[in-house]
C-alpha cells in the first residue's frame, strides 16, 4: 500500500475463498481467545478483515510484537548507511546504560537483535537471554548516537520509516525525550501491524511516494533478520 490506505481486494481475485476466510476468522476467535483482529493480505491488497468488537480504529499496545518493528527500523538505518550491525557499539560512542560486565567491547547491534547479549552474566552470542528493558534499549542508544545534529531518533524514525510505511504516528506516544522504546510497546492498529507483516513478506521492498517499487530495507538484511542468527544459542530466532 505504500504510504496510502490499504486497497481492499476480493479474496477470489487472489485465488482465495471469502467463505473460508470468514470461517477461519471464527475459528481463530474461538480457539485463540484475546486476539483482537484477523486480517489477511494477498497480492498487496487487504482481502479479509474482522474484529472481535468491531474496533477497527482502536490503538493496541503492541508489546513485544513491537520488537520486530525495531528490527525493521534498524534495517532501515542499515540501508541508509547509518550503522553496521557488526560494529561494536562502543565504536559509535554509545555509553553503556546497563551492567555488561567485561563484555561491553564485544556488544554489537547483531548481538542485541538476536537476544544473545548475555546480560553481563555470560559471553554474548552463546546463550539466548531474552530482554525487553535495559539491554535491548541500547539499540535506541545506538540510533541516538548516529542521528544528524538537531534530529532526534523519534523524528528520524517518523520521517524515514513510519511515514513511508503509512504508520506516521507509531512513535507518537513514546514519551522518551526524543528516543524510542526498542523493546516494543508502540501503539498501533491492526491494519498498521499488517503493513509491517507485508514489508517482511516483501523481503523489504515497498512502494515509494511516486508509486515505484524500491528496496526500502536491503534484502540481505531481511534475509539475516528472518533466519537464525546464532543457531547454537537458539535454533529459531533471527533478529527480534
């Protein structure tokens, strides 16, 4: 959809069944309670949309699903040449804001994206150490460190990531003095989350303001993001 609204398409025009999608939505509502919505895109069009309470415009706290948003945002920064995920954060001038023990010089964005920081207790890259707070927030500190003078991470992320994707207000409620919550929790609608899923399915391709397809996030990064980063630490986890 680019930055514009979703185009509503007929399921049958994409080889899908309207009745089957409706049945699937009822099955999800029954078997997976506390799900707010069930949306399906095909061929870049919205072909099914249903809500438990018809709250299509409701903002939901994305919780840890927002971590995937952070991984995509980092990928955008990589694509624009701002960061290298294998370069130690210390080389960017990032000041540690958590206890990394003796391992701070080894910490890279890749380590944090893969949730193998070790949290200062064990060697990075060796164990899956899931974090939503101080350690993952260093991804935001890294973005803070490479921002152009006079620009906050929140401003940059809004202009270079959120607006082109058609989710301009995703960082509106951060309240973090210009930075973002790397651990997730952004307020989003179900339609907005579907855009992020579409971006992943597109392997980072998107449509720009002129209607031309661009590689919004470089394909190599998308491949790394969706494959195990450190399979000996955790066989099924890529980048957030």
